């Protein structure tokens, strides 16, 4: 079975979520490149301000989702914001998972004092509410994309570390690991080549599920003014910028809000299906071993 077929099971929900995420990523990459005007520059406010969706402005330009209070095309800005949110969501989740994998692998492989020390640090971090920690870190340092990315990675590794530690402890007890050690293979090579590949499936699921959570957290920070700063758009600061127009021009806040909901929903559904698929494979493997015994 190919890796794609393994991790993306062929069912309607998974296909729809995958297509939606792929379409969002493609639009976020391509739409700002072919935009007629600079999405960060203020336009002709008097002529272009708060045009409704499907409008044509006096210059003949079509605005699919209308314009904002500064005359900027809302669809182009929303896709540019999607580029930022997707990059931060995926990057923060992957970086946090990578660090958590290293911590969990060392704790599960070494055991003893190393395990106790690393898990104590992990438990201490888990005891602090992540949102509070994010707010404190974002308030201490200069808000921006790099800060949000680092903060998300630094506060999102603990769950993956605990998952990987448990998996590594289970795999370490298998006969093939003992056989590799008996043949004189170095510890780090056994861990890297034989143990980790058999312990990463739950970490991959946790990383996939973490993407939607990271996007939500970034949008929340940007909504509060502690994340991405204007004029660079983020779904969070676009919603914040349109909240006082919710009655007179609701599309300004609703468009990025819908994009945020759909993207997070697609990422979560994809993670759920991936978890179910891997859980089913584990159950089938256990039944197969029981039958052979």
C-alpha cells in the first residue's frame, strides 16, 4: 500500500477535506500573485470603500467578495491572510511535533533519570494553560509572524512528547530491537532506523489534528492584536477589523470567518479520519498476530 493511500483513506469525507485544503492552499498561493492591485495598499477610499460582494468598481475591476473600509479587495486579502494562517498553522504544528518527538523518543529510549526529568518538564508545561502562556509570550515579545510561529511551537510539543514516549517504550521491548542490539548496532541507529519509524503514527495524527488548533490560536492572537499586525492580513485581524461593520457591511468579517471555520474543520476531519484509519490497521495487525499464535 502506498503512503498516500495509507494516510488518506478513500472515503467521501476525507476526499472533501483534502480537496478543500488543497484548494485553499492553491488559492492562498496564487490569488495574491495575480492580483490587480497591491492588497496591502490603501485604495481610492471614496470610490471603493465597502463595495458589496460581486461588485464592479468604477475602474471596471470585479470584486468577488467586495471591498473593505479602505477600498482593498476582500477576496485577495483573505487569500493572502490564508497564506499566513496556513503557514503558521502547519509550521507551528510541525515544529512543535518535531521537538516533542525528540523529547519523547529520548525519554522512552533512555528511561531512568532522563525519562523522569524530561517527563517532569513536560508535565510542568502541561500544567500551564496554553492560551495563558501564549498571551504572556506574545505580550513580552514583538508581535509578528516569527513570534507567533515560535510561540506556537514552544507551547505545542508536550502532547506529542508523551505519545511518542509511550510508543517508543512499547517498540523498544519488541524482539527485533533486541536482535539489532545483539548484532552490535549502535543505540542511536537502532532508535532512528528501527524504533522511531514504528512509533510515529500517533505523532503524525496528533500533528495533523494540531494544525487546526494552531490556526485557531494564531487567529485568536491576531484578533486580540498580539499576533499578525496590520497591514499584513490574517483571518484573525480581518475579523477584528470588520466587527464594527457587522451590521452595515457584514461581508468584511464574515468572509474571513467562514474561511477560518472551513479550513479548521477540514484539517480536523482529515486528522480524525487518519486516526481512525491507523487505529483500524493496528486492530487488524493485532488480530493477525493472535490468529498466528
